[in-house]
C-alpha cells in the first residue's frame, strides 16, 4: 500500500472510529488503529491480523508477554513497548474498577474481576471471595499459594470465615498460570465437599472458577453447582 493510499485508509478508519465511539470497528481494526501511532509509515493491518490470529483474542494480546509479541513479524522493540504500555493502561484501569468493594452480580463482572486479579501471576493462587446479600464483595482472601494436590483445603475453615464476615455467599477461584483451565480430580472433589458444607450452613456457593491462560472453567456455568 502506497503512502497516500495508506494515509487515506488510516484517516477513514479514524473517522469511523470517532464517528461510532469505537463501536464501528472490528477487533483487528482497533489494533490496527492503535499500531498506527507506533508504526506511522507502514501498513499495519497484516500485523494486527497476525496478532489476533496468534493470541486468539484482544484479551490474549493484552496479556501477551513481550518475548511472544516480539515474534510477530513487523513488531520491533518500540512497537512491542507500545503494546506493553496499552497492556498496563488496561490492567490499571481494571484494577481501579475492582478496588474497594465491587458488586459481582453477574458472571461477566466476576470474570472481569478474576482475570484482573490473576493477570501476570506465574504461580497458582487460591482465593475465596465473600459476598453479602447484594453480591457486594466483602472480602477477597488468598487461602494459599500452590495446588489442591499439595495443600489440604478445609471447607470448614472457609465457612467459619464466612460466618465471621456475615457473608451470604462465596465464590472460590484459582488460576492455572501455565495451562488449560480444566479442573483436576482434586478440584472437583473439593468443590463437591464445599458445596455440601455450604448447603448445611445456609451459605450460597455461587461458583468455583478456574482461570487459565486464555480461557476459564466455571463449575456453575457447566451446571455442576
């Protein structure tokens, strides 16, 4: 694409973006538009498409480590640094959103909170989210670092803490930072035990979520709660 054609395409893309407040552009076009500021004199549409092809989603691009970004043809050190700046902006905005006592009334709100919580972690962490009757987060407590194979998790201790906090519901979650989110046999056994303990104590177990690198597994979403 020549410079004049390239400039015209970029201006049309910017105009469409501004005219629709961003809603009128596809995911790859949004990446393309962002990259025009890092790579001003080059057709960056192929790079944007390669990013989505390689990392699957915009979310995948926004958590991709720099060494993997550098493998995308056309991305040099300055453009990788530019994407890292966007990554940090997105992460910090999301962390501001979940600071304090957010309301986790929908699955999307829960997932947004958990992806932000686990972003960038290289080790597995197990968290318990205690919620009040209006689904407001009362406390988020990291129970341990490790796996359910290595550490005995006591549903009794989780429920004891729920009563101390006067929580009416809870969500348990852990991450698989280097793998797929499919739950292990230990994950399933623990969830069954916790579900029975919660039912006995009158506390709602709303979900057990396993967050992987690019996907998640929700026990509630899979009909197992």
